[in-house]
C-alpha cells in the first residue's frame, strides 16, 4: 500500500509563498514502512495527471512492481495517473481529511453533531448501507450546509472502495494517519525554520528530518506488528498479490 500526503512549506521565490511538498510512504508485503519519495509541487495552478504520472513512473522504475491500494486526499489528476502506472490499484480518499474539510464549511458549535452523524456513513456495513446513512445525513444538514453534502458527493468514487473490505483492511486504509504522524514531525522541522530561501533548502531540511525518525527502531517494530492482521486480509482479498511480491 502507498500513502501520499503533502506538507506545506514557506519558500522565498521573489516573495514568501506556500509550496506543497509531497511525501510518498509505502508499506511493503512484510508490513515495513519505506519512504518512496519526497517531491516539491509545481509552480502555477497545481499538479495534474502529467506531474503524478512522472512521479509514480519513477517510483515504479525503482522497483515498486505492484500497489494494491493508494490512499490520498483528493489530489487532482492522481487517480488517472495511478491507473496508468498500476492498472489494478484501488485509489482510496482519506476519511480524516474529508471530515476536516467538512468542518471548514460548518460552524464550530455544530462540529460534534456533524461528526456523530457522519460516522454511520463511513462505518457502514456496505456501500448500499452507506448511501442510506448519507441520505439521512443530507436530509438533516443539506439546507444549512449544502457545501458539505457536495463535498462528500464529489468524493464518492474514491470514498467507497474500502466499504467492500473487512475490518482489518478498513482500519488501515480509511485514513492516511499512517503518514500523518511522519508529516507532523516534518511540519515541526519546517516551522522551526520559518521560511526557506530555495526549494532545495526546504527539501534538504525535510530529508534530514526523515533520517532522524525512529533512531532506535522501536517504532518500526510496533508498526510492523500492527499490520500483521491487515496483511493477511490483503493477501486473501487481492488474490495472492502479496505472496507474489515476496518472491
């Protein structure tokens, strides 16, 4: 599995501006974490399918032959690029990011109630059940917050894949929290510097922060143990593709 998420970094290019730096985290067939790439976003209107095709093709050429699932946060052009590089890969949107983006459109006093009403949607037993629960949510909140309803409807194609899997797989694929903990450390590193004179200086700081993660190896061991149940479920669900990857 691959997780992709961004860290915003302030870089002075004429004037100080935020630039996304994308981190790709892979989970191997043995349940070990591996940083697959650290790439700055492009200038202008953002990254499209061509940008992601170039990044993913490089990752594949470096040895990632197959990816069962890729989790991200609605990155434009990424699903199309994924299908071009690994045609069997399922793209899953991050539920945590969907929830956070939902709160942006709502008054803070309604956050707890919205979170409570959305939980039956993303914990539903099936896609059909999730649609019913979302209809209930829409009936209650659409008049007050139509933007939240539109947000979830637009994300539907990348939201529903995990609903067809069992609990072990859902636990690890319904959120990009696997990469969030790393990004939290990276954000602390870049925030301590304020802004950077060049893109290269920002990437160097992030690289050094990554190299300082988990110096004792205890975190890696705990992580691997947490993935054992999911790995067994992945191997059955994806028709032995993990077993083939070990050969």
